[in-house]
C-alpha cells in the first residue's frame, strides 16, 4: 500500500513515477485517473474527519452547558434540542466518513507499488535489461527434445492420467520423475539453510483473505486464486511468499531481529486466469507446482543490498546444477504489482531454444509491510518504522526439473544426473529408457 502522506506531499512527481508502470497491455490503463480519484477521496476523508471533530466539540460544549444551566435552574429545553440535533448530524457525518474511508481503502489496495529509481523505464517486456549471463549452452549432436518428450519416453511424466484425475494443466510425475523432483527440493533447501543462512518454515497451505490482502493478492488478483468456501473463506496459496511474509503481520519487531531470512517448500496453486493457450504442452505452466521460496524481512536501508544477495542465492542453485541462465532486470511496465524492483532469472531450455523464467526476486520496499502492518523499533530509538519485504523463488522446482531434463538429455533418450544431485538420488548417475 502506498504511503498517502508521502504521495500527498509530492503528488505530481510521484504520480509521474507511478505512471511509468503503464504499458504491457492495459494492466494500468486507468492508473492516472485512479491516482487522481485517490487524492480526491483522501481530501474528502480528511474534510469529513474535521467536520466530525467540529460537531463532536460543539455537542460536548453544549452538553456541559446543559449541566451548568440545570444547576442554575435555567430552562435547558432549547439546549437539549440542539444537542439532539447535533447528535443526528454527527451520525450522518460519521456514516459519510465510513463510506469515504471504505472507498479510499478499496482503491488504495488496488494501486501498485512505486517503481524503484533503479528499475529500467520501459513500455513492455521488450524493454527489460539483461544484467548478466552465466554458463555455456550445451551443444548436441542431435536435435534436443522438449522436456515432455524426453520424460514421457522414460515413464517419468504422465500427463494423460493427470488430466484424467484433475483436468488440464496438472502434473503427474512417476518413478524417477518424482524422485528427481524430491531430490531437487531437498538440494535447494539444504543449500539455502546450510549455506545461505535461511531458516526453514513449513507454513499452512490455506490462508485467510486478510493474509492474501497483506501481500497484495487481494483484492486485485482474486480471479487468479483458488478458494475454498466452507465454514469460513480460505484460499490456497499461490506462493509461499504469502504465509512467510505475513508471519509478523500486526507485529512490531526489534531491529535486533532483522534481517530475518526464511524459506519454505510448498505446493503453489494458480488458476492462471488470462493465460489460456500459453505453454499448453508439458508442465511449464500448470495450476499446481512446487516451489522453494525465499523471503527477507529487513530494514529500509538494507533492502537494495538484500535484493542483490537474494538473487545471488537463487542463482547459486543453477550454478551448482551447471545449467546456463541469465539475469534480467524487469522494466517499469513488467514488474509485479507489489514490486519496486525485480530481477528475473531465466534458465536456458534447449528443447525450446530459448530462455524461460525460473525465478523472480523482488524488493517490495514497505508496500506489503503497510498492508500487513509489519514494523520494527529502531535500535537507536524513535517511532516504529515499516520494514521492507523481499521475496524470490529459490527456485521453482518444476521448472528446474524441466531444465535438468532438457539440458542433460542424451542421444539415446537417457538423462545424465548433475553431479551435485547424485547423492539425493541414491547415487544414480543416469536415468535410462
């Protein structure tokens, strides 16, 4: 959520910064009008606050005067009538204030974060900037296949039975396919917890609407979520970012507790609304997938450095697997709703002959902290301040599975196992037909 006071104090400049997000289709086509409406609602709310305070003061003064007049034996009928009139007026003003506050809050929750000064300005993903490239793309003596062709031939993947069980865009891994995914998951968790300083969390997979609102999934992206309507409304998490970031919702931490680095492996559930027709074959874009998530809760002064460090931690997974990738700085029109700055890590997939996203690492500054009310007490004293939150995939397990299958495929249809993974697959060096 944007800081209304800061926005109000420097509206023209910050409005121009926010409008840099426009592009990439019509995602923020009405952003300028929404910002103007936000300021109008904020002005209306502040005016109504002043009105209610003035009416309350008048009512209190006249109520006191009634007591004085009664003790003096004076008729107070007129004063009592005026107090009753003020009470009615106050109820009306409070109702108007409640309506204005609700409209303001609803609109504020739908507006995106301010892009960071370091985020490249652009109108579409074509304006994203490649920051660095790592590794050498493998050379094959044969035409490399896509992951589903290799995996189905090895009986590692069964999309037909997955569709029978759940419909389109659900994965079903079998035998060495399931073992490979479990190996990748354990390898990532071990790397992040033993070498990168993260603490592992096993969070709930179902969360409340308040929790979803805290990280920005609600209200804007409700159509992308799966929800369960029972005794109370719960949502299946689209990413472990949601429960991990909200661990300290409504709390005030001590600065000595920061930075806090947490990681979790969870299934993720996404309806992929608006993605019809994209990547329909294989398991690149599915409704359910596993991911190892990284979340940082830090002080504002350290969040830029934390983003660089988090991105390097995610890159390390691919370096250890010896799979080529590149890091891309997303432009203002392509960063996510809650993000101020984002690096995408794109892995090389020889079967598709292109790079594909495998991780997004984002600095959300204080945007989520304001929504979830996460603050800290500065060690040097002073009022509590909002923390900065960061999140990133470390990595998406299914897409890492795809990258191993495609980069390590061999002419006879087998798959070599990366050296670092072999201990997690009981010493298996090759998956053979």
